[in-house]
C-alpha cells in the first residue's frame, strides 16, 4: 500500500513532498496505534488487576502487536524525517521505488535487533540488509551528466556567473525577488562571482549531480545550461 501511495503521490506532488507525506502517514499510524490500542489496552489491564480479576489476554496481545508494528516503522520514519537532506533519494527518477526499498531494508534491519532481543542471533539478516543498502546506493548514486556536446560552446566565467545568477539568485540573494522565499533559503547567496566561486561544490551537488535545484526548477534551468555549467565547473576546479 505504501509503495502504491508513494508512486501515486509522486505523480501529483514533488517527490520531496511525497516522501514527507509518506512519513506523516506512517507517523500518524504509529500515533494512532498508541492512542487507540496500546494505551487503552494498558488501562484495561490495570483496571482488571485493580478489580482483582484476571485480565483478558487479548489486551496484552493487541498492544504487543501494535507496538511491534511501530517498532518496525521507526527506522523508516527516522530516515524520512531527514530525507529532505538527501536529494539523491527523492531526486532520483524512481524516487518512490527508492523510498519503498529503504522502508523494506530499514524494517529488515530492525528484524535482526528484534530477534536478538529474544536471544536469536541471525547475522545473515543484518548482512543482507547492509548489502541491499549498498546495492541501493550504487543504483541511486548521482550519475555524471551524459556528456553533452559542449564543443566550442565553452562558458567564460562571466557567462557561467550569469546563468547561476539568473536561475538561482531569485531565491539565493541578500534580497530575494521570489514570491515565496523572501529570505535566502539555507543562507546561501549566489548573486556574485565571489559567491559562486566559493560554493562551486554545492552548486555542482544540487544542480548538476542532482537536479534538485533550482527548487522545483521554478526558474526553468535547462538541461543544456546544466551541461555547460558542469563543463565550466570541471574546468574551474581544475
Ligand atoms: C525557488 C527558490 C530557489 C531557487 C530558484 C534555487 N533554490 Fe536553492 N534552495 C531553495 C530552498 C527552499 C533551499 C533549502 C532546502 C534545501 O536545502 O533543499 C535551498 C537550498 C540550497 C542550498 C543549500 C543546501 C546545500 O545543499 O548546501 C544550495 C547550495 C542551493 N540551494 C543551491 C541552489 C542553486 C545552485 C540554484 C540555481 C541553480 C538554486 N539553489 C536555486 C530554493 C531555491
């Protein structure tokens, strides 16, 4: 169900937002487990003991089942809470599939610790979880931009600055002109050559290796500009 919802949401809202929505969904289920089942079961148990009756085992079983569900959801939810810092995951073409895989791997890794808690140690679970994670990272890792024929069209420094300023400075400036971001997000300024040269690595990470900036491509940076900029950054970094 979560895989379907992740895919479904990513058709209508940005993948970055889809991740957070899935996290909110799982988090809401976890909270609901606590308030609708775990706490009421405990109250019923205590009530029965206070009345001197032997408590109905169903309460204990229900509470246990819901805490187990919550337990498996913790690693995935923790990751999703931080996911907006990982454009490599949500920024991937199949971001929803990466999310689903991460949820499964997170729960699988948790399974190892849950079994160990019961005295059963199965290293194979942890090893396969780590292996699956490494494979996923290899699949999702940012690919160098397909070598676009830049040929004669190499950018001069000033041309490169102009592209970055046009596409980025509406938000990333000391006085942004964007209608939503009235303060530069992340305190990142990209409105002069000095600013840009200082942040070459970050510009490369966010707009070349991943295409996560400009935010939602609001300023409509083209693929050609990214390719030209990639070439310029490579030459500039030397
Ligand atoms: C429409 C507004 C907008 C535009 C245009 C924009 N950004 Fe951003 N930028 C954001 C927001 C919002 C954040 C904070 C959230 C985040 O880090 O993902 C951010 C954060 C950043 C950061 C800080 C986080 C980090 O990775 O170090 C960098 C660097 C960055 N943007 C680079 C760029 C570049 C390069 C461009 C142009 C190619 C650009 N941005 C265009 C909105 C924008």
